[in-house]
């Protein structure tokens, strides 16, 4: 992967610490930022050093044992290949997620002389003033002048992805009305998908199936093998659709979100809960074993926003404004970029360097 000059908009580096959930949040914000109506506002910025592929950093102990973004000699914490990637020209925009990426976000801000706008997603466990913007969920306690607080996670689905999924699974459009997507998580630091949780959820889903709900059950990479097996058996028994891996065919996840009327989502994943809320689906939160105070706050924030209710009652439908936090964050990033790179005066359309597509 090599950096390249760009004269077609700001250069961007997408950074994660290797955790899939963190990388997904970076991708969501950049996808929202790259939508045409937003990109046209910053297309005049001539960035350098753009990286088309995300960069995953792998810092090593003893640095990873230290809190915050004040690591001594942070480059020495990285493998040689990683160090070779962190070189100038520095990007216009750096978007990173995860505590272990925070020392490099702070460092790039210094190394670029403040020219790189650094956006750190999730609590960096250090002074937020070391970054230009810090994006945290409401269930974290971090506050500050440059801190943007969100409900849930910054999830986003592009128009192209929605169109592709809609066309690939177009037959589902005729199956609206009492259709429910069931999104299963798994083991995490705070939760476990044990036998009791599985049996309780299956009982509730069976009641839903008996009352006419059409179920579409999908698993995640963290769903235990034993849960996958039991859910597959249940799906076969009640005639529900089921997807666990590529052996079940193309992944219908986005299409099921698009063509379902309600969602059942296990409580362990902010990203999965936010995916359903992005589509405006009434989210029924399914309980697992365990918990943590920050998840209690997450669930309550979704309930207070009108997105979710606990799956302790029969499936039902209600209306609320879809949760589009990645777009809100992208708008604030654009606002900061325009402070640094004001749009040029345009006397006529002939002077425009970035032209809107003909379909706008």
C-alpha cells in the first residue's frame, strides 16, 4: 500500500486497532462523508498522501500496557512494516478508532504541524484536547468542547449498497408485513450467549412465529457454534430464513434490514443495534447473560430516543426518526474542514473544479 498525491478532494487515512467493530465505525463515518452531497462541499481541497486502503496499527507491549495517548516514542511500539507506513505527506483527514490508535492520532496532529484534522472515535482515555474531534457514544462519560456525543454507534449504509442489496434480494419486497430480522451476537467482555439465553430467545421467537411473524435469522462471527446449531434447527422447524456463513448463500444482512418491518437484536453489540435503528426499524433488545453499566446506558439511550424496547413483550411496530449519527458526525467534520479550507469564490459554473453529477 503506498500513499499518493490527490487533487480531487481531501486526502484521508482510515485507522483502526484491528478490532472489527472499531474498523466498522471508521468505515461508517467515511462512507457518510463521501456521499456526493457532502463530498461536493470539500472537493476543492487538494490533499496529498491519500490511502485508498485502511491502515491497521499493531502496537506492542509494554506500550499497550500504558493508558492514554502519551506513549513515549510511539513509533517504536509498532512493527517495522507499520512504522514504514506512518510517513509524510500527512493526510488532510485522519479518522481512527480504538484506544490503541489514540497515541498515533495525537502524534500525527503534532507531526503535521496541526494541518491534519484528527478525528478519534471512542474514548481515547486521555485529554480530548490532544485531538481535533473526539466521537463518543452517550453511554461514555467523556465530555469536552471538541467532543461529539452520539446515540449508539456511527453506522451508515451507502445508497449504492442499498440499491445493490435491494436488487439482489428483490423478491423480499413482496414479503413485507409482519417480517422480523433477528440479529444474533455472541460472547464479549460483558455478555455471554449461554444455554438459558438461547432457550429463552427461541421461546419468544417461536411465539412470534406462531402469531404470523416471518422470521429472518442472521448470525455474527461471535455467535457460538452451539447457538448457531440450535437456531438453525429452530429456523427449520418454524420455516424461518437463516444465514450463518457463506455456506448459506450470499449474505442477506442488508437486504433483511431493508425489507423487514421490525428487528430483534441481542443486547451485546452497539453496532448491530445501531444498524437496525439506522433503518428506522423498531428494535426489540434480546437479553443475554451478563452486562455492564455502559451497556445499560446504551440500551437506555436507545429506549429514550424511541428506537428500542426490551423484547419482553410480543413483537410490535412503532415509528421514530431513523438514527443517522454517522451523517451528523460527517457534517461536523466538513464544518471543521471548511474552517481550515474555505470554499473558493465561484463566479460561474465554468469555474467549478468539482461538478455535481447530472442526476443531482
